[in-house]
C-alpha cells in the first residue's frame, strides 16, 4: 500500500505539473520541458564497481528566467538507480544487484549560451543544483561483509543528491540532456561497509521536449 500510494502521488504530481507547466509556458512566463531517457548507476560501498545498472528516467520541468542568460528550474522526475554485478562473472539468474526507484525534485541553476536569434532559443546550456529524492521501491540481492542479506526495507525514504549537467538543443523544441547525480546523504547505513553506508552515483541521458 505504501508503494502504491507513492506511485499514485507521483502520477498526480506529474499530471498537475504538466498542465500547470503547459499553461504558463504558453503565456511566456516560464519555460516548460518534458524529459525521457535512461540511467546508468552504481553504488559506493556495496563492493561492486562500474555503471552496470541500467534504468529509466522521465518527468517534467519548469524553468524561470532570472537574467539574460540565467534560469532557475524545478523538475519532477521518476528515476531508477542502484547497482549490478557484471554478467561476465555471474549467470543472469544469480546476478547480484540492487534496484531502487525514486521520485525526485531537483532544483537547479542554468546558464544558457549560443543564442539563435532567428528561432529565439539557446543551443547550449549547463546546470548545477540539488535534488530531493523520495524512495518509491527498493530490492536487493547483495550481502554485506557478514554475509547477511542487505535489508532493502531499511533503505532511507529520503536522500539528497548533487546534480550537474548540460543540454544541447537541436531545434527550438527538441534537445538532449546529460546529467551526473551523486548522493550527499547515505541511503543505507551499515558498520560492515568501509564507507559506513551506501551512496548512489548515476548518469542520466534524456531527450527533451521544450514547450
């Protein structure tokens, strides 16, 4: 029931945000965006290396101009992350992995460059900010150094992440975005791992539609 409530809440927020976004974007007050793409993730502290956990991400965002080339943006995202051992050393049914899905609210500052006067848009942009992540689902087949199964039910419901990335717009409407996200707070604490707990790291690449 907890997971179902979170999913319903996420869908409700995205729907309201999308309608709000479209209306204000049409008035020229805000810049609206919709995203969809994939993630490549790993976890610091789980003894697995490499961005081998592939997932999906998507959502919407609204950006408010605060200067000639500066915007402040807020996004509503669904993101999948975690970790996975390489298939080279494990058969698929015994693969060691952790899967996490989160509802995220990033707040970013964006700088725009390479203005296209004819079509009134910027080709390039860079952004940096913080993301609030709220746990939706989690499961894990990892073990800690005591060989006990990692309890996904003990994962934190909230984590704070640092985000940095860039945009390239092919046209006024269609663009591409790449972003790196890193946990600033531990989402699983344990005395048995050398970091004292787990931290999420992941890359995301997304196609964007600009309203």
